[in-house]
C-alpha cells in the first residue's frame, strides 16, 4: 500500500505538472496584464477623450431670431483677457451688420449697421475683450468698442483708393492688422497697418504702413496670423497659392518663407501641429491640403495630405457631406479637426491624419440650412455655429436644450421668394 501510494503521488505530479505550470503562468500574466492595459489606455486617452467630447456635443443655447434675419457669415469670441471665460460673441451678417451677443446666454446686446459695403470677417482684440474689428468692401477696417453706446467706429484703418477688402486678421500682440484685397486690374495687395492705440477710443483714421503686392495674382480670400509668433502670417488666394510670411523682414521677397500650391481656389486656411509649424487649407471645390513648413530645409516632403475632394474621401453613413466650413487644431490632443456639413443643416466633425480623413460624429437637430461659420472654444470644448437659417447656436458636451424652438422652414427666403410673397398678398 505504501509503495502504491508513492507511485500514485508521482503519477499525479507527472500528469498534472503542466497544468500547475499553466496556472502559474496564467497568474503571472494576469498579475501584469492590468499594467499593460492601463498604459495603453493612458497613451490613447487624449485623442479618444477629445473625439468623444466632440461626438457628444448637444445644443445648449439658441439665439432668438432677429427682426431682420440674415446669413451669419463669420463668428469670433472675445479672448479671456480680463476673465477666465470669454464674455462676448461677435457675428458678421449678410445684411452688412455686426451683432454682439452674450456668449453664455446668447442674449442679443448690440448691433453695428453703419457699413456701406459687404462685411468680410470679424475679430476681437487679444488684449481687450471689448474691442472688435471688421473688414469691409469699402476699403476700410473698422474698430468698435462694445462698451460705448454709439454706432461710430472708434478707429478706422483706411486702404488705398482702389482697395476692396475681402479678408483680414490681427496679429497675436494686437500690433499689426493685415487685410487682403480683391483683384482690381492687375493688382492684388496684402495691406498692413499699425494697430497700436486702439484702446484710446479716439475716432481717427490710420493710413497703411505698406503693402505686399507680388506674392499673389488674384483675390486674397483668407489671412491668418500665427497663434504664437506675432510676426508670422499666412495668406490664401483664388490663385491657389498659400503663402507664409515673416513680416519682420525688410521687404516682401525676404519676408516670403514658403509658397504652397493647392491647385484650386483657397476658401480657408489655418495653422496646426506642435508649435504650429504646419499650414492647412480648404478650397472652394471642397479640397483639402496640409503642409509641414518645418520640413522646408530638409529632404522630407512638406505635403502631409492632399485630398482632391473631401466629399468622396469621408464616409458618412446614412447621410452625405456637401461642403467644408473650416478647421481647428486641438492642442491637447495634438489633432487637426475639420468641420463640414449638409444643405439641410447637419454638421460633420472630421478627424484629420496623415493617413486620411475619418468621421468623428454628426451634429443634428440644430440648423435647418447651410452652416456658414463656426468658432471653437478649447477652454470648455464648446462650439458656436451660424448659418443661412439666421440661427446662432451654442453646442456643449452633453448639454440639454431647455427651450426647443421650432426650426422648420427657417431658411431665409431669397429675394425672389420675397417678391413672390409681396405679389401674392397684394390687393387687386
């Protein structure tokens, strides 16, 4: 019996030893597996969290329709100079007016309507959240102080007699304003002014410092100063060129850092990447180009991505992509996002990578017509959008809209429709 028991014990060890090893190995793997999983999740958190927040955007506020509805062409929010959050929203409208709203409530505050021409952009100063600028086709850039109960601009930056401004921007330290002109004859200009003294509230007219006239040969549709370096500016034109300049240089030839060709008319430009060393643009035929100008002095290609037609490149399930509105580089996620939409008001958020474009999410139920403008606030991940339905909407992650206003048939009637209505309602 003793011998039999001893042999039985040996048999148990021989037969089940691999199982014991397997269990031990499993315990070892199980012990260290969570560390591997946690580290991988930590590495992916930044981008995934941002994309999740963007996909969860919901309507928080909706502005009241004004008595005179108009397309909302451009949006900017005041910079948080004196407070933690920006307080004001400025919107340029198709009826040649600028409307100012409270950012959190979207309550209407005031309107500036003394514009003899078409408005092309609106920008807040960086150092003073009550100063807002606008460019006009009458050849001026005007400065407004929303603290003052007056329709008069506190300062006017006048161009040369033939100038028709269709784009502009102000640099990071509020020292230089640059505006781009429509082509008149053979001439197209980047016009520069000294913006110092804008907070003195003295109604004066300033003449230009000078112009760049050789780098573009058609309408200059977009201008965008560097978010960090006040001396860097990029311009885009219907000639297809996207030019980057260092305005600290003595002349235009020396100032031109790079010229990138989009092969189509430029509709939007921006800076991206760490330290904002990349430039991207969108075109009027819905193309997309993305360049790394930090690679100019290397053997590496500067083109990161070139998509001829984004509408064909992005797959949108049960919907479509009709147009692009603009883009935004998200610093926290080190990620470039594009914003597009449909003619019925749906908004598509698109993630951009060197391997291509992919849909992040779609915002529905807000606008009922084409979205023309937007402004992203990275502080609270909120989004402001404006469109041809005359609506200004504030989107926030997980928000719930308290008052649901009817949005059916809110697209603004065309001038033809208005004439038909008047004719049909007239007495005979």
